[in-house]
C-alpha cells in the first residue's frame, strides 16, 4: 500500500474523510441506479503524467479539426473517397445532410474526453468520446475533495466572469491525503487537477454569451441525468437560473439560447426534440454542441490515423510532433472490412490475408479488442467490446463473424490490447467501518472544454476522473466494484 494510504489506514482520518465525502452527495446520488466505491484520497499521478495531460487537449482538438477537414475533402474528391464512404456507412440520409450543412462546416465537439489506460509505458488512448458522461460527477468530485483538502481555486478568469457560488460547507471536516489537519494551512499533497471549480467554469465556458443553456438529456442517457441536474444547479447564478436540464421533448427555445446535446445520434428516432434543435441550430438561431456530426462518434477515426495511405495528410494537418504523439498514444487500430484482399496482400501488423483468419489465432495471439465503431446502442460503455484473449475460441469466432456480417450497417474496429498496469488503491467499507486496500487497473478520463472561436479556440484541461477496477476486470468501465476519484498530480 502506498505511504498515503498506509497513513490513512492507521488513523481515524480515513473514516472521517470518507463519511464527509459521502455526506456531500446530492439526494439521489449522481448516477440513476448506480453506485461506486469511495476512496478517502484522490488518485495520484506522477508529475510527468500530470504534465502530459495538461498539453494533450491541444493535440486532440487539432486531431478533431483534421478529421473534420479529412471528411469534407473526401467528399470533395481531394482525399480518397473511401474515407467518407466508411464514415457514412449505416447513417440515415437526413443525418448526413446535417453533417454536411454549411452551418456546421467548421464545428467540432466542445467537450473532449479521451479514455486513457494507464500502462507500464504510460498513457494509451483507446477512445475519444464526444458525448461523455461524468461531467457533473467529476465536477462534484473535484469540488468535494478540494474542499476537504482545503485546495484553493486555481486562478481562472472564467470563474470570476461566471460568479460561481461558493461550494457548500464541508461536512465532517476531515482532511484528505497523508498529512494531518493543521490550522496553519492545507496539507502538503499534490493538487487535484482542475481544482475545485475547473469543471464548472470549463463547461460554462463552451457556450459563450448565450442567455440560457438547455441541457437536453435523452431517455437513453437518463443514467446521467442526476449529475447534470447537480451541475446545472451548481452553475446557476442568482437571481435567475441560466442552466436547465430538459427532457428530450422540450422544444421551447429562444433565439440566442444554447443547447448541450446529451443524446447520441444513433438514438434520434427516440428523441422527439432533435429535429427542432437541429433546425434551429442549422439556422444559427441557437448554439448547439456537440454538433450533429456522426463522424465524431466513430472509433474508426483511429483506424484512419494508422492508415498509411493518409500519412501525408495527417503530417500536414497535425504537424510532425502532434502526429508522432498520436501514434505513440493510440494503439494500432484496424477497420474490420470484409472486402477481399489481393492474393499477394496482407493486413498490416497482423500478417493475415483474410479477416476470417482472425478466428484461428491462438489465445496468446488474441491480445486484441474488437468493438463497434459507433452509431449503435452497443458503442458505449462495455457494450459491444470483446477482448480476444478473454474469450473462448467459439465466442471469439462468433464476435468476428458478427463484425464482418454487420460491416455495411455498423462497422467494427480491431485494436491492440494495451494491458493496464496494476495500481494500488483503497476504498472505505462503510458496513465494516474500515479502509480496504485494492489492487486494480486504472482508466483516466481527462475533460477538456473548448472555449473561443476559430483559430483562437483552446482546449482547457478542467478535471480528470479516475476509475479503478478490481484487478480481475479486464475491461475497465464504471461499475459498482470500481473506485471513482479525482486525479491529482
């Protein structure tokens, strides 16, 4: 166990801190019907990793801009036509028209959240989410742990402009981290990334000067509604509210309003208000983010990054430094396209001459992840994700067959599996009133909010959510056995 956790385990501070954190949870929690294990300490990162996170947002924003340009140039015949053909597969014509509309020509998502696995070699980006959950929860975690650790707000002009209200009083009064409470000042521990109000200021900053912001949450995303309700209430300034969480039937928008789209584009038939929202956004009467562009909800973008036919494009659009950094961080990714190869050709890195040969790989050779690319109810969380080495030969073969069969409607990608390293953590068992050490594997989700327009837009790191799953869990995602904590470094 780390010195920090060992110190807490030997003191009442762990119990006090855990109870203080739990006591600050909003009524009903932050996720509908979901719970997690609570750590009395934030998740520590080495200084070099924390520093790397600070600069990653610039790279991801430039990557999204390049993706946007690649798609449009593919449509125009300036880049290979198969790029747009792959990205358009399975999408309804009306949605493709919206994606190509002039009003959204330069729009990219204003919330960037990569899923990073923490490995022995550093971070590895396995996904880039354009409609992420966890914004409100991470804001709450940062605020709560900073308050208990008495970490002051990071100077940020966005906070003063927004006149963010002070956080509620600390319950219990326990300090986090290895140091004991001291009236002389806060304990000497690493600062929580984003500080107490970075998530609040960051989210509010993506809507510019909109008079009202409507957070439209679909039924499919209802699990995350409580965290967005908390976020809206926390952001609202007196005398009247500016942020409101809406059902997916709400259509009473005024010119100049902003809408945060908390629903996936595959789910549009079940979102009655979607058509009106997109109509107003296309007419530039409201501000909408994320834009209705399914290209940004496709995991196969990483397969395009690794496609050697596009090396020249990526180098030009990203620059050599950003391009090499992306190749270092993103595991090799393939699009599982059943089109036959010439007899003399083979799939790069795999050496296979046909995708069906993937089924015959040994369990050791199947250190590979197969998953739905996007535009599907199976494309988020742990749904539609298959780890080859964790499946029987029969189950792996069935997953490969499904991916090949569904290519035209729902493409799949194959990605090298990057095994997360073992980390030490601990959670507080309220039933037994004791701190329980846990060896686990960590996923880090940094939240970058894009503020500003055009070339002046900047992606700001506002918080990092750490999810630590028990060591026997191969696919890391939110679950009741997982620890959720803010990252510090």
